[in-house]
C-alpha cells in the first residue's frame, strides 16, 4: 500500500514538473497574496469612503503642502540619481577593469552598506555630520571654522545619506553591463586613430547605456519612496511624500487619503517609466544590450 502511494505521489510530481504553469503557480500565489491583493485593497480604500468618491484625490491636489512634498520628492530623487551616476560610473568602470578576484573583493566593500540596517546607517551619519559630530570637531580643532557647520537637518545631509544608501544599486547595475563589454573594441578604435577619450565616448559609453538607464531608473524609483533617511536627516523643507503618507496614517488615521497619495506617486512613477521607455526603448530600460 505504501509503495502504491509513493508511486502515485511520484507520478503526480512528474506530471507537475512537465507543466510549466504548475511550476510558476507558487510564485503567482505569492505575488497575489503579498503584492496584488494589498494594492487592490489600497486602491479600494482610496476610492470608497464608504461610497464611491474622489475626495481623497481631490484633497491631495487641493492642498499646497501635498503638492510641495510631491515636488520636493521628485527633486531630491533626481538629485540623488544624478549624484549616484556621477560617482558610481567611474567606480564601476574601475571595478570592471580589475581582475576577477580583486573586483569581487572591491564589490564586497561596495555591498557592505546593503548588509547594514538603513536606520543604523542614518544614525551613523548623524554622528558624523552632527553639530558635535566628527567632521565639525575636526574643522573646529584645525581652526577652519569657529562655529559648527549645519550639515544635517537640511538638503545637504539628506542628500549625503541617501546617496550612501543608493550607491550600491547604481554600481551593481553599471558593473553588470560594463564587465561584459569587450575591451578589444576600444583598442580597435584607437588603432583606427581615435584618442582614448574619443574611443571611450564613441564606443564604451554607448555600450554601457543599458546599465546607466537601468541604474538610474532603479535608484530614482527607490529614492522617491524613502522615509527613514528623510525623516532623520532632513529638515522641515525636505518634506517627502512618504512622510505625508505616514502622517496621514499615524496622526490622522486617514487610510483613504494615505492610499490615494500612494497611488498618485505610483501613477507618476509608472508614467515616467512609460515615457522613458517610449523615448529610449524598453529593451534598454530592462538592461539589454544596444
């Protein structure tokens, strides 16, 4: 009897393994339970109160503070993305030119921030940039400044903290593309008379464009949804939309408005992604080679 059950069970597993739909069924169930259903639930909360209404969306756009937070969110997200690209591109280029063993060691150093809690990293920047922090103490002892500089609770401190958190995402996106570029193409361009800079600009830079686009999209999308770092390092002027959503839930207990604000941010990000895909091609946004 036991052998028959075992054979039956093995037969069922074999049939399941032959059917691709059965193999992805656990993933589909997981995505529905922890992603699709919560989104549908939030979308319902934003439209019903308890009857069908658009008051939550109208309330968002009729309040100057909400529009200000939306503008600040996208400005900071764009600034962080640009800085991550400017700093991360040469870093990724250097990593891609190193031997595999050395490159792997350097990549571990790049990934260390990802293994540390965002909250811990943010408090570390407070200790470094604060009024009595390491930098201000060094500047005062060296006589460069007499009074401590205001390095946190403003856009400067917020930008530094966010760039530190986002840098690994940009570097990994760029490195994964750069490491696959054939360096013989640069040598061939130089043999044909191009200067090293011209060879880089005409050959290497276009080939690395998928990594640039993928890294920028990834960093920007994550940056506009930040909460912990802006709440701890930013000031009153650095009011991001995630903080508005948190206040709507924690202070006002207004889940409808919070859901509407979340979907407004989601729709804007999707719009930017679709426009970018139309302009440069979705294949480049997905990181495929040009």
